[in-house]
C-alpha cells in the first residue's frame, strides 16, 4: 500500500521538533544562521536541512493569523527529479517514496532545476544533491518517519494514503482544500488546508512537463550514444535560465 503524510497546518505550533528529529535521525550537521527578520530558522531547505517550517502571515477579519507550512520533499507520483535523473540515482519504492541514492548522484543538478517545488539542494563541496527520503528505512522496518513520531500535537499524520484522504474529507472540520490529492499525479505529503494553497506558499498548479515522461522511455538507449545527455543538458539549461530570469525580475521589482 502507498504510504503518505496528511499534515494539518492549523494544528502546527511551529515548535520545530520535526526539524530537530530529522537532523538527528539523518545525522545532519547544524548550520550557522543569522537573524534575517523572521522567526523562521533556518530560512529554507539546504543540503543539510531536509525539512523546515515556513512562517506565513495572513490578514483576516479577526486580525493576523499565523500559517505554518512543513517544507520537505513531497514525494510526487509523477516525480520530475526521478524522470530526469540520468544515473537512476532517484527511484520510487512500492510505498510511493521517492528515494535519492547519493552514491549514484553525479551532481548534474537536473533534479534541482526541474522540481516544481524547488526541493532538491545541491552542495558545491561534495558535488551531490540531497533531499528528504521520507525515512524509507524506518518504513521498511514497520516504523513511522521521525518527524511524525515526535510531533506533539499530531499535526503530521502518517499512514495509508487512501485512508488519510478519506479521513480528511470526512472530518467535517472545515478543510476546504486537500492539497496533494491530485497535484503532480498525487503527492505522498498532503495538506488539509482551510485557506487557498497560495496563502501557505504552495504552488497553486504545480506541473511536470509531459516531455519528461518520454525522456524516461528514451533516455536509456540515447544515453548509451551520449546523445540523450547532451539534449537533456539543453533542456536543463533552458529551465535554469528561466529560473534565473525570474529571480532577476524579482530583484528588480524589489529595488523599485
């Protein structure tokens, strides 16, 4: 059976116990940070940070309301990172977990450029990419991922994906949006939301190009001739330039 998280942001108290537990279980080093004008710490995902709580302020009729979002790999059914990886370093388990094998990673960064959620993180020193592996080794032993285990308010529910969806839809607790039910073929990290996804910083309509599915079929024979790698590099460069132009536009807008 496919496993998943169903996360309730309205229950989250931003204690960040999930962040600490993730660091401990994966033996990830601490990172030096500075005060950058937000309660968030660290400010985002990194090579050594697989999960992070984002803080969002929402102005309502009752005043300012905090919205907390757990950022991590969302383990897409149609995982762009897996589709573009030329060394098959990223694979999917029967439970729906998208696992990255760093030993096979060659640092091409195609997954970094094409992930619709900007999750995979590249490390310049090791020339490797990292991301959340959903504690797949714990799942294989019949245990639950550490972030769900340590959450003191049960904001992170782990279990059978279909059962979690039924719970969210029948809860009658005012959740208007079940993010991840269908996005990118269906996510294995889903959210029960009271407000539109954009209010939490989630992409409203994340998409994976249909061309990537053809790449998955054509890449093995093409890579043998060296053609596939070159063509995939052209596609990755296009998306990289697109992202760079978008960031430059944001910087120009903020300076006005």
